[in-house]
C-alpha cells in the first residue's frame, strides 16, 4: 500500500491528502468485549443532540460525588468498564459518552472540537468537577477547559495523553506513507477548514489556560501508541499542579483494565 501512496503523492497528491484527512477525522470502530457490553447495559442511557449529531450518554450509580469519563480516539465509554464498578463502590455517580462515530453515537465527522463541545455539555449538565480521560480524550477535554476558564476542576486523571497535534499528523503521515510535500498540503487544508494553526494545538498549551486544582497522569513507559515523552511534556508544562506516575506492563489499552491503576485513580480522586 505504501509504495502506491508514494506514487500517488507525486501523480495525484490531492487524492492522498483526502486519504490522510479521512484517517484523521474518521475513526475505525472496534467491537466491545462482552464485559464492556455488560457494564454498558447497566447504565441509564440517553441520546442527546450536540452539533446536530445524536450522542449516546451513560450514567451509573447515585453517589454524592460525580466524575466524567472521556474515552480516546477509536474508543468508547465501555472501555472504562473495569474502572466504573470501583468508582460506584466509592460513592460516585459516573457519567460518560460516546463521541460521534464512536460506540453507539451517530456517525459524523469527529474532531477535537466535537470532543470539547460534548465535554462542555456534560460538565454543565451534571455539574461535575472531576474527570478521567484516556489518550485522545485528554486532548478534547483540555481544549474545552482552556476555552472555558470558568469551569473549575478539582481533580483530573489522564490515562496517557498526547501533546502536540503535529505529532498526530506525523503519525498519520508515517502510517499512510505520505511525503512531506503532501503533509504540508494536509496541514494547509486543516488550518483553512478549521481556522487554526496546527502548531498551536497542543495539550501542554491548553492546560496552562485551564482551571484545574490537581492533576494526575498515569502513563506506561513502554506505551507504543502514545510515547511517554508526550506526557512528560504535559506534566512539565503543568508544573506543581500535576504529578506524572510512570507505570509498566500495562501498555496503552490495558492501563484501563489494570487493578493497581484503578486503585491509584480512586485514591487520587478522593
């Protein structure tokens, strides 16, 4: 496939730009495990319309404390199924959602801005001040907090986090096999369509504008999806507000299903 892409990069660059563009904005849908489906079935479920797209929302428990779960790219709310029972047992009402084209939400173009708008809706609707996000979920969440400084968060847990959006483009370029010239065209298209500068779309910049009292980042040192250097960059930018804990033997996804990680999350949130 890559040899063909490289050929098209020269003969039909706009075709390759479209391929990369769709890779960035259209997630691949993965099936849930039986346990994840079982946990979702226990939730109070409601579909709400945000930006003209039906968004599936979930609620578990009725505890006095509240927390919002924000899944990652190509993820869904059910990915938190191993964490949710512990949160309920510790007195939490747990809220979550599936982003557009993720889980049981309707299909549609999915961007950082969509995640951001849904996070804003959920925080406003249910008056929460604690958040747990996984991977790309941290991008949309921090973008929301940066653009709504009136939102006050007491505790925020990131289970890995990307930092620079440019790195995301580099990863897509490597995956698709596009040339630097075509990547430049892709950047220009994104900047024109969304009226932004790619170099300014960084979590380490967003968090400086956010109102978060305490933050915890948990990241596996051998994560092959999001390099730990990105979490290190975010933690450094956050300063004394944030603690970075480097873990091992969880990878990028199993971190959501590791008991010791869940215990650290619950302890920190309380």
